[in-house]
C-alpha cells in the first residue's frame, strides 16, 4: 500500500497528514490544495459501515456472544479508519460528488 502523492509536485504525503483529511488538503511542499477524487469520497463513505456490518454478521453467525462481538466490530472499524489514508487519491480540481 502506498500513500497518495500531490498531483502538482508529486510530494508523497505522510500518514499523519492525511488521517483527518475529509475534503481537501494543502500540500506542504507546493501549497496547492489537493481534493479527494469523487470516486474515492464515495468509496470511503461505505468502508467503515460495511466492515462493521460484515464482521458483526459473521461473528453472530459464528455463535460468539454479543459481549465479544462488539469489541471485535469496533476494532475492525478502527482498523478501517486507520487504513483509509492509503486509499485516497488527489486531484487539483474539486469534483462534484454526483
């Protein structure tokens, strides 16, 4: 997995610079605002809920008690959020979501 680069100067962003990025990020190298592509914004909206639902369904199907299922589901959601910066793509122009 690789972190995204600035579409202007090809600066490679660091993980901690992207963890709380929701719409745009100013490149620390060239100063140009980078926008998350519309496709990646649509995909990122579904990552945590799908991961949580899929793990909860699987764990309940496996017969684990609810007291064990909740911590595992929360761990899966946190892991999905921590890995999210690796799946971002940037563009120089803000794209409409639909």
